[in-house]
C-alpha cells in the first residue's frame, strides 16, 4: 500500500530566533515508517528532521514550521493518492497572532504573546484524502477519560481509527489504545506492537 506518515513537531515562529514547540521528536513516526517499509509498503514520511537528521531508506519530505507543514502536506495530497494516512505529527494548536520580523529585544520586564487557534491540519487531510484510511493520534496528559475523548475526536474529524495515549502511560514505556468507529479498543504495548497493529489494519 501507498502510505503517508506525518511526524514531529510543527514549530510556531515568534520572531527570527525564537519558536514555540513541544517535547516530541518524530522518532516514533520514523520507527513506524521503517517497519512498514520493511513489510513491503511504499511509505512517504513528512517530518520535522530537527531531532532525526536526514532520513534514509524512506521517501522523506521535510518541514520545520507550521506553515511549511501545512503547505507541504497540502501539495502532497493534491498531487498524490495514498491508500492510508497515518497522522502522528505533534501539530501546534495555537500560533502567535503577530510574528516579529526581526528579533524581540531582551531585557523587557514583561513580554506578552497573543496566540490564536491554528488551522486544523487533520481537516485538510480528510478533505484532500477522502478515500484514504485515516489513522490519527490523540495525546492527553492522563488516562482518565481518554477513550471518550479519542472517540469524540475520531467522529469530529471523520477518521477511521485513533491511537490514543497519555503522558501518564508513556512514562512507563510506549503504551497506547487503538480505537475504531464502533469504539472497540485494542491495547498497544510497544512501538513494535504499534507497527504490527497498524499493518494489520492496512492489509485487511
């Protein structure tokens, strides 16, 4: 199958020097891309390479900033047909309302930055990849209520599956839950298990 995987953080630019980002690296996305490639799938990985370096052995497409990611994934989906999209990227939910064209001077007693909601990339994906199997990822801070939140997100985005995990569970090693449209739950106990479960969905 032809698969598109998104991974890594989307930087939100404050000025020419500073960014807002998150703690995620894209390493799980790269791991999944390698595993699915070895299983015979044709994988494209669109990723922020900041923590990874140049990706080899896989068709890699790179971004750093949110708008780069938005433009590149839009072009990829407009010009290519994918059997499945695995949307793992840690996408910014908010962006600075104003971007300083230079560097904000240091030494200020207080600095306020206004943030506005970022466009929902998953909405763009579903609009441009109507026939693709769409697997999204949902992260929460704790396990309580995670299944309901994940299923609600799945329905809102018209995804086919959602992989839900929490910072609480990740502290014990990679753990997640795979939720489908009927709210059936499959436990995932490792990154390798994640790759196997996703591969099983794609080859049904």
